[in-house]
């Protein structure tokens, strides 16, 4: 499926660029990682309004389209934690949260304006960006609790098992993504829908994506230890030299 090609390309670009900036421009690395972290979060908030059919081949269920991106949020906070420590990870969470408050504020500001009489897509706009206080509150509460938990667990496991990169990445992400699904769906939809299928669908889909993106975090960790890292991969450099 084309979605997996997009997924692989985007994750590879961000992982490689992140490690390059952290190694080459250490003073700007935290800002770059926080920027990626924030765009992941903002994109997941926007595309979550589209419900997709998640097909595993042997089982199908429905989940918000954000399940393809939100696990990147968990990985991005791990990348910050790995390179800059728990304190900087908590700072990045705070910065990202403020950006989401601003995003919602700007959308609410625009929604308070009267549409032009010739604007034909007002109903579609309101369906996509009409704010629900309950859903917004659920998203913010789940984010603050689960991301800070992720940062604590990751830092704890790194201190106890420094060489076990996969252990700290997977454990912190599974706890983050699972608890996020439970908190968000319960607060946002309890009493409106049958929440158990929604919770199960989100837990399964988010953790599958979270598991699949783990090799990229291992790659990121390895690149941080390289003596030299170029923005242009070595095989492309060799090709360029041959052509010259």
C-alpha cells in the first residue's frame, strides 16, 4: 500500500535529519527535535477526524487516521530523551502542549468569523474543525499524562539498563500509547458510543505502528555514536564522487 511508502520515507527523513543535526549542530539539536515532535503532534490532531479502515489482513477494525502518525510522537520524545535527558524531554512536552493550545485557539478564532456568502465548504469546515470541548480536553489530558509517563519510564530504564535501547523504547512507548488510548476514548466518548471497541482498536493499531518504528529509533541511537555523520548518505557520496 502507498501509505506504507509515505510512512517509511517520512520516518527515514526525520530520523536521519535528526541524528545529523544533533551530531553536527548540537546547540540546535533540541530545537530541531522539538520542531519535529510538535509537527507530528499537530498533524495527528488534525487528521484524527478521519476514521479509516485498518486492515491487518486477517482482521479489520476502524480507527482514527492519526494512528499512523501518533506513535511517531512517542518516538520523538524518546529521541529527545536519549540525546538530551529527561528534563529536556519534559520541556519539549510543555512546548508542544502550548503549541496545541495555540492551534485550538487559532481554529476557534477563525470559527468565530462569519464565512463569505460564496464559500461553499462551510459545512465541511465545521464538520472537520468544529471544536468539541470534551474531545479537546480528552486529548490534552491524555497527552500530558502519557507523554510525561513516557519520559519518566524511558529515563528510568536508560539509567538501569543503558545498553538495552529496544527495551526502553518499546516499554515506554507501549505504556504511553496504551494508556493514551484508554484515557482519550474514555473521556471523549463515554456515554456516547460503546467505548471498548474503540479502545481496543486504538491500542492495537497504535502499538503495531509503535513496534514497527522501533528499528528507526535503534538506527537513530547508532548514528548518535558515529564519529562522523553526513547529511548525504555515504552511498550517495560515493556515487557523486564517481560521477565527478
